[in-house]
């Protein structure tokens, strides 16, 4: 059995099955996304809204209720992926540390978790496009799905990072919700009345530009999808770093020991003597 | 030289280990030597630092000062069952099979029989009783047949029959040359040990055993 592919496949399999068994996650995905889009459809007016799209260097115009539905769809996708990924990473944290101590390779473990996030983000994006398509006359479905998937990836990465970083469950939930509220609120064209600078640094900027352009114009700022990928890559790398720091072995391998008997019924990993020699002054 | 021979033969040697949490000093120069084929008990009051000592012994925690030398593969059973409640028992076994690089799960299935939960393979650990979760927690430490076993109150929640089977299994492993360190609170268990070390004021003292 080759350790790296097997480690990746087993962790991906278990993580996806774990997500499927998470009833709260399923409820959020199935009910919250259409529910939050419906809230926008019912609450927003039909007046026309004109808003600038920096990525295309142009202005777009659409009904406020349609814009609100797309913005709420983005918010729902970010909340669901951020929340679900955070919960999974946080809950699995202790077992993951135990697995690492037992010899599970770190990189395949994290790659499997990132792949699970990508699959979940892609599924949620397709589902959200299908829901949006019933009430908004979307101009370009492909880029819209890509934008929503990018939003899921960015917040999935954030969930992964927070799940490895924070000590309490409530802190993580609060941070995911607050970040998503600020991110979508500041970039909501229906509410934004002044030009704000610095929005480019927000996690949702690329996905927001691509999604709005896809929904209401014939242009598609493809390069902006890379911003979401960059956020996902940066947060995943940071999660790996946190994971590494929290679980680094404080022991260096030393000389092999003698006098070790053979296994009774099953073979264990190779013998090794491990030496922790820490003589730091207190 | 005799001391060098002893050092080479030790499966676990802890020398002058110190550990503090903030201002609270937990370990103050603790020493422990576990030779092959020994079943060693570590006893002490609540909060004496037994779990801290074991976490340092397996490399999960860094000592502030001191030396830890381990020889051979280690199996660690933490005090609280560390399991993912969304995963089934078999999923746990497959993940740890990858971690330990085991060619098969034959030994794990044997141990499931011995510990009496062979019928629970497809159940999620969140649905299992506390005692059965603890059985899986222990099995994960044993399934790769390590040379050194570090067990932190491994029989919490076990019924009497399983408790007895655990000690029979521990004796068999010891007789086969494995080294086992067990944290225990139960006075009636002390006769199972070859040596008992009492953790008192951050140091380990030798305690007389009935054996």
C-alpha cells in the first residue's frame, strides 16, 4: 500500500462521509440557501439599481430584488461552506492530531480536506445556480457557477484555517458569521452608496465581481476567479502551517534500540529510537 | 558498563523531566525507566501530573527540561476517548491502519473480539456507549502491536468482564516482551503491576507491590 495516495483517499472518503452524516450541514445546504434567496426576493423592491463593476470598468443595471438575490446567494454559500468546513475541521482536530502522532502523513491529510472543501463548494455552487435560475434571469450560467464556487472555496479555506486555529467552537462560528456579514455587506451594490476603497483585499471580492458580472452583464472577468483561488490557497497553506506548529514532533530520531522482541501477531512500523533532549533553562 | 546496558535496553527512559503550566509546576525532575517485558503502574492523586507525564512520554507534549528516550513503536491510549463521532469504528481502524502502515486489520479484528465489540464495526462512534468508545480508544493504541504501550486509565467505563480481559491481555503482551505503562487509580489493580511508581510533588517514587 503506497502511503501517500492511500492516506489521501482514506481521509477524503471519511471526510466526505462525515459531512454527509452531518445533519446540520445538510439542512443548511438544502434549506438555508433557497431560504435566504427567497428572503431577498420577498423583501427587496423592483426598482432599478445601477452599480459599478470595477472588474469590467463599466456599470451594470438590474432590479434591486434580483441583485439582492444574487448577493444573498453569495452570502449563503460563504456562510454554509465556512460554517460546515469550520465544524468539520474543529471536530476532527483531536483525532487528526492523534493520527499524526501515530504516523499519518500531514500533507495528504490536509490535501484531502482541501479537496473535500472544493467538492462541497462545487456542489453548492451548482445547487445555488439551479435555485437562482428559477427566479433571476441570469445572463451567463457558467461564470455565475464559477463565481459562487470561488466564494465557497475562499470561505471553505477560511473555515479550515479557523478550525485549526481557534480554541472554542463559538469563536469560530462568530468569526465566520461576522466575516461573511462584513464581506457581503460592504460589497452589496444595493446598500453601498459611497465608493469604498480597499474592497479588493476582502475574501469575497473576486467572487463577488465575477458573480455580479455573470448575472447581469455579458462580460466575465475570468481573472477575478483567481483571487478566490488565491484566498483558498493562502488560507489552506496557513491552516497547514498552524497544523504543523501545533503537532510538530518535539523529538529527533536517534539511534535504534536493542533487545526488541518480534511482534506477536502483527507487524508494527519499523523500530526507531526517539530522543527528546530538551535542556532549555526555565 | 552496566548503566549503558540498562540504557540500551530501556523501552522508555525519562530523566529529570520538568513541566509547568503557567506558574503551576507539575513535574519537578521526574524519572522513569521501563525495560522490555515490564508492566509498570503510575499512580498519584488527581492533578498530580500523571497524564502530563504520559503525554510527554509519547511526544505529544514538550517538557520544559529533561530527556525522553523511546525505543520502538509506541501505542498511546489517552485518558478521554479521542474519536471522531461522525466516523464509524471501521473508518477509525482504516485511518489508523494508514497511519501505522499496517498491511491488514487482522490484529485489530482479533482485538475487537477480545474486547467484545466485534459487532460494532459499522456503527458511528457517536452512537456507541462510553465503555465501547473506550474500547476503541484502547484498541487504536494496540492494533499495531507496539513495543511500548502508554495507557492513561484505559479501562474507564469497562464492565467487570472487560476489565478482567484487559488485564489478561496486558499480561500476555508483557509476557511477549512488550513494555506497558498504565496510569491507574484503582488499588485493587496494583497487584497486576511488576512495579508501581507514585507521582508525588512532581517526582516519581517507587512503591512496593504485592507481586
